[in-house]
C-alpha cells in the first residue's frame, strides 16, 4: 500500500486526559501534525474510521480495553489494519516490549517523553515504515 | 527448652506413642535435634538413678556376668572333683580285690607247703607210700603252681616279686631237704637243722609278703576315704557359694529390670513431651535416616502431606513424597547426607491442588565418628510471605506507574512551555519553569530508580541482550552529562574512544550505567577537576572506565559501595545508583568494580561481554 511521503495525521489513544493534552500540544507544536485523541479503545475505533490516521500512538495500561485489546481491534478492522501502531507507555520492560512487538506494534516508546524527541522519533519510525 | 535431661533411650511399643512402630529415640540434653534422633536399641537402657547412669549400668552388667561366670566355674570344679572321687573309689576297690587275691594265694602256698611237709613226716614215720606220692604231688606241682599264680598277680610290684623269687628258692630247697630226710640219707641231723632254718626263713618271707599287701590295702582304703571326704566338702561349700552367686545375679537382674522400667516410663513421658512440642511447631519437621526412611515426623508434616502416621512412619522418602517431589528434593537430600547443611525453597503442590511455598533446611546428623547417619528436615510454609512480597511488588509497580503518568504530563507541559511552543513567557517566569522542570526530572529519576530496585529485589528486573555499540552509547551518555559537568565546573573528557565497540547487552541500560558513573564522578570532583571516560576492547569483552580525582572513598566504606541506599560523603542522592548499576552489569553478564584512594580519586569500571554468556543460575 502506497503511503504519502510525509507524516501528517496522528491518532493518540490514552486514558489520561492531561497526557493527551500535552501529547497533542507537543505533536502539533513541534511536528506540525494533525492530531486526534481518544480516551478509550472503543472511542479510538470510531475516531480512527472517520479520521483515517497515518500513525497511531497507543497507551498500554488502560481501564476497560487495554492497549493490547485495542491493537487487536484495530487490526481486525480492514481499513485500519495497515496503520502502524506505536506504543507509548509508562510500564515498560523488555518482556512487555517483546509482547507488544510480537502483537504487531512497530515500536514501543516510554513515558515520560521529551516532546521534542518524541516528534523526532515518530518521524524516524514513519520513515522506516515508508521505506519497508 | 524445659525438657527432662535424660540420657537414655526409649522404645515405644506399636500403638503406644506413635504408629512408627518401634521408633527409637534417644533423649539427651542436646536439644530438640538430639531428641528427634532415632537410634537402634543395641544397648540396654541406662538406669537414671544416682550418679552416671551409664556407669551404673556397666557396673550392673559386670557384676552380673562375674557372678554367673564364677558360678559356672565352681560347678565345673565340683564336677571334676566328683569324677576324681568316683575314679579313686573304683581304683581303690580294684586294688583291694587284688590285694585280697594276693593274700589268699599266699595263704594257699603256705597251706600246700605245710600239707607237703605233713605228708613227708607221715611217710617218714609210718612208711605210707600214698603219703610219699601226696608229698611229691604237692611239692612239685601244686606249690609251684600257686607260686606262679602269685607271681602273676604281683608282676607290677618288684619288691614282692623279689620276695616271691626268694620264697620259690626256699620252697624248692625245703622240698629237696624233705626228700633227703624221707630217703634217710646221711647227715639226717644236719638236714633237720637246715630244714628248721629254712622253715623260719619261709615264715619270715610269708610275713613280709602279707604285711606288704596289708599295708597297700589300708593305704588304698585311706585314699578312697580322703577323696570322698574332700568331694563332700567341696560339693557342699561350692554348692552353697553357687546358690549365693545365682541368687545375687537374679537379684541384680531384677533390680536392673526395675530400673529399666522406671527409665522407660520416664522416657516415654519425655518422648510424649517432645512429640507434643514438635507437634505444636507450625513447620514440617522430619528425620530421615541414612537409608532415607522418614523415621520421625511431626503433626504439621502429616497434615501438609495429607497422610496418616502409618503412611509415613519408617517409609522411604520416595514412597512418602511421591516421585515428583522426591526428584525435586533429592539433590538436597544427597548433599545433606554428604555432610552439608542445605537451605532451599520449593513449591509444594497440595493434594487439594493448592500451591504452597516451602522454605526448607536439611541439617546432617553425625554419629560419634563423624559419619552422617541421617538428616533433620525443617520445612516452613512461607506462602503468605511470598504472597505479601508479590503484593508489595505489584503495589510498588502500580505506584510507580501512577507516579510516572502525572510526571509525564508535568514534564511534557513544562518542556512545551519552556520551548515557547505554547507562547512566550515573561522573563521572570522562565526561571521558575526551569526549576520546576529540573526538579520534575529529578523526581522522575528517583521513581525510575525505586522501580528498578524493586524489580531487582523481586527478581523481575530484565535486560535485553542485543548487539550494541558500547562506544556510541558511551558517547551518548557523556554528551547527555555534558551540561551537568559544565554546571559543576568539571572537565568531562571521553577522548580516545574507539570508532565502535560491539558487544551484547541492553543499550538503554548501558547508557544508564555510564551516566550514573559519570554523574557520580562529577558530583565527587572539586570545581576545576577532571573526569575521564575510557574504553577498551578485549577479545571477549568491552571494558568502560570512569576516573575522577575527587575525594575518593574511605577504605572502611569501600565494601558497602554497591549496597542499596549507601551514600558516600556529603553528596545528596538516593544511594541507589551504584546498586542498580551493579544489578544491570551483573544481569548483562559483566563485572563492575572500582579502585579508590581517599583524597586522590576513584576509578569505576565495568565490562560488557562481546558474546552471549550463559545466565547464572
């Protein structure tokens, strides 16, 4: 599937409203991306279908549908299955990282993040995805 | 422990004190361990009363044995004496008969000889020719025959033989003289004189023969009487003494039995006390003999295994524990029976399906010669403790996560404000935002460290093992610390690093270790000091060193540097950095260490393996 050369639309999913606000400010402020947010997995699916994000930033530990279940739901949806998913989580360990990558995530980034560096990393990941 | 100090053994009949039929337990003043030790009842119990019980038991045994042995010896002597008496009596009877025969035969000779002389006189006086024939028969046939009989009877007696030979000669001479007188040869008067001399000699010889035999006869009679008297006396006194000895031995045995019963009763009571004591212990206690049979166990042991006394007592551990658990425990049993005290933990699957964590310790039991004769097993149920530890771990992980989430927002927001993304700040607010930012980072580092330490202590700390370039990571860490060094007025140099230094490890964790060592070095360096980072590539490993010329570590504190919460000098910090660094390096299969001299500085170094190394058990 051919992708546009530049990353523009990002969907961030996190149960914490403040992190969404900071994340959105960072992604928009440093990267100039168009950002939508969702606080639950269910909401994320709805937003994703209408917004058609190029990349999804997903939390791991969430009440209700957790990060892994949300990823599976996204993968189950034909129009979203190909969208690269990057985890952004505070609960990081090598085994969790392995589990996330095995489930189909393209990368695992850790919280807290430095906004400027987060944007740089996402750009790199996007470039990697576009190249493959 | 208020237990009776009874140095002795107890033997319980089946069903009396426990189902471990004939379990033998020594009860010594040596504490619980000694109380649990089973011992074969190869020695009689030691009486408990008065003095050293062992000594008194030995004295009893010696006296008993001596009494019995003496009694037997006396009986033997009596038997021997009786035999001697009977033998003497028989011999003496035989001798008497013999002497009587000899005397009779001697009398017979003289009888015949006198009849021959009478026949000769009758012939001489009346010319009776029948008397002449009679004389000749008696003198030449009967008398020599009787003489030959006596010679045969006394052939063992030389003196008598000599006398008989003389007698034979005299009788022959007498016969010749009588013949001459009967034939009225010349010199009759002379011949009568010679005959009279000869008859006197014969009478003397006969007297000597008789008195000799009579003397022998009375000597035999006397000997027989003496022997019989001796035998009588010996039998009487010996019998009396034997009766006394046997009676004494019987008395000793009876007293001994009584003492033994007393001791056994006391020991049974003590054993019951020990059993109650071990039964009250919430841990599983058992004793395995060298054949691996469980010869002692307490109530908890039974209850946890869900088995009855009969299913455990005296049975092999394999039978009691089952193949799986026995296989788990076997290496430890082997080690304990080889003389080593082993401590380990294992998970036990209850019959109900419930899992219990057991902390086990096996202590070898040695005999007097230092040989291992069994082991004491103690198993404590630490399931609740493990659960509490797990809950604590989960709680800390949860708290850490909950702390990091708001910190993410705070830090992100402050960065954005600081970078002017959210609009320009008034100049006086910028400094406040920076202070807030710096302290948020500090707080975040603390949370990360606490989480790392918690994971390490819970055994949940993980590191990646990937191909990394240590040189690049060192450069990254040094660059990240440049601001810190500059602020502290310390020169931070990492010159002479190789282009690359490939190794196997966790990139983030290597950066964390280098950053930690550099930040410590900077903190402990005086303003104007220098910190130097170097890197060496060896065939098997990459080695990184961070050297400073700071205050150094006092010798007394050097052994504690890698302990958690250890803080050197007056520099503030959590005291976790080096403990975590050591944990990380260890997990990656490397080694961390340092050299330090007080007042001259420190050099910390660690290695990262270049190939995957086997993880330590």
